[in-house]
């Protein structure tokens, strides 16, 4: 059983659903698997499941870059 190893969090991208979908595409392009957390109007969030420390580090590095790249689009 996975138990406490994997936790899901909703991460607010700070804008609307269209922006969040751009962030999602950026993360997926970097090999980071995330999902849309909710439907409108809460679709400004991503659902992130992170378990092992290496995954946390990868996400921590990729997320700010994904936000920056999504702002440029």
C-alpha cells in the first residue's frame, strides 16, 4: 500500500484556467506529470502528487520555470 508516501495537493497557479493549462503543458513537456485539479471556476489549480524527495526536488525546480514560460505565451 502506498499510504503516506504519495500525497495530492492542489497548487494555485494564480490566474485563470487557460493560464493553468499552459502551465500544465509546460510541466508535462518537462516530464512532470500533473493534472487539472477542478473544473471552472476552480480550474486555476493543478493537482500534484509528490512522493519521494527526488520528485519534490524536480517539481520545485520545474514549477517556477513552467510559470515563467506560460506567462510568455
